[in-house]
C-alpha cells in the first residue's frame, strides 16, 4: 500500500483550525495566533512522544513575566503575560509563542502553496464551525471536529476549489 501524499502537511492546518476557535471564543488576533500555534506544537510534540514529563515545570523567562494557565479547547494551556497586562501569549516549556511565528509557520505555508489559500481555509473552517456552540469549541470536542475535517483540507482538491480571483493584493 502506497503512502498517501497531501498538498500541505497537518501542522499549519491544526494551528489555523485552533486559531479559528480562539477567535470565535473572543481572544484577540495576537492571542488567537499564539493559542493556535501553541496547540499545534503541543499535538506535534505529543505525536513524537515529547509531552507528559511531569518533572518539568513551566517557569517565567524574566522577572516581569507571569505564567498562568487557562482552559482552551478542552486542555489546560500555559500562557505568559507581562505583570499588570491582560494580553498574553501561549508558552511551551520556556518558549513564548508569538504571533509572528504563526505568520511564518502557518499563513506563509498556506499561501506559498497557492495565493489566497490561507484566507480560503479560514473562511471554510469558520463556515464549518458556525453551528457549534462556544462550549463545544472550548472542550475536547474541538479535537474531534478537527480530525473530522483535517484530511479534506490537506487534499489538492481543496486548493483547486480556490476562487481564481482572490482579494489578495500580492504583487
């Protein structure tokens, strides 16, 4: 049996899917990018056996930073923010996951395959999620939803369905 080939790998799809959930749950653009990428990194690490070491603790990287935890999409998620500030970023170990990382690891990967692919993906995921409740999206059900549609978004047929003219103003 031959191995199935996909147009795009699952990592940017996972990050963008969870970005959509975070946006829907009311997080800011930057927080949503950070949460989406943090969740994709978590799942990738788990896939390769790197999650679950109870002896490791998440520690602040600088004295002016505070580490907290929130429930996001059914799992506890570590976040870091400057003391006295509300805006936060996801954290994996001692790495702060910033929005510019999302841009390079997710948006650019989609759009390098086909111009407008990221925007089209986001539209399609939001359409898929529109009938789901916030409680469903902020629970373990979100992972079931992700796996339900993940592979269709990896197929070349999805990207062939992109409109020939996009609102993208790339030169």
